C-alpha cells in the first residue's frame, strides 16, 4: 500500500477514535503532501515525495518544541513532540552508526576524494546511496570524520 493511502486510512481511524493529536497532525500532513504534489515538476504523491514532506514536518516540529521549551512553554513543547512522534512513525528506521560508517567508507572508496575539497562529491554519492535511511547531518558528520580536516 502506498504511504499516502496509509496516511489517509490512518486519518479516518483517528477521526473515528477521536484522537485529536493524531487527527490534526495527519490532516496537516495530508494537506502539505497535496500542496507539494502540486508544485511544478512533482508527480502525484509517491512514497519519496511523502517521505520528504514527513521529514520536513518532523524537523519543523522538533525546532518548534525546542523554541517552546527554551521559552518555558512546556505544554506547547509537549504537543509539538507528540506530533513529531506521530510523524516519525511513518519514517523508515534509521540505520545504525556502525552501518552508516561502513556505507560512507564504501562511498569514499568509490569516489576516492583527494582531501576535504572533495567533500561535496562524497556527500552527493553518500546521500543518494543512503536516501531515506540516514539524514544528511549524520552522513556529513561521518564523512567529515573519515575524510579528515
């Protein structure tokens, strides 16, 4: 089943169960996915588009929760964290740190960078290879440590 269809079904279930956090989060997610699908060059919501929107929304929620927490608004921060948890349930599992390091080492062997100036080439290849399994920040941290200063 396509991820968009699963979200749609879960939205109906949340409505029946009167789960307000899940209902509002999935409703907003569905709206954002449809909006992203209407952008030029995008196709109807395939799984890659849906995952990209989910990652963006999770990041937005995490940033908002941090701002609310620093401002002393723990209730609002808790709501943002709850929404982020709902969204994370649709993301594929992230790979372990050891597996990430193995994958980045393999990419470095393929690309053969001449030093830190070739970091962009390593990141491009590693991001393509690890799409959906690790976020860019983790990939960049491992690549920097392996390539060196």
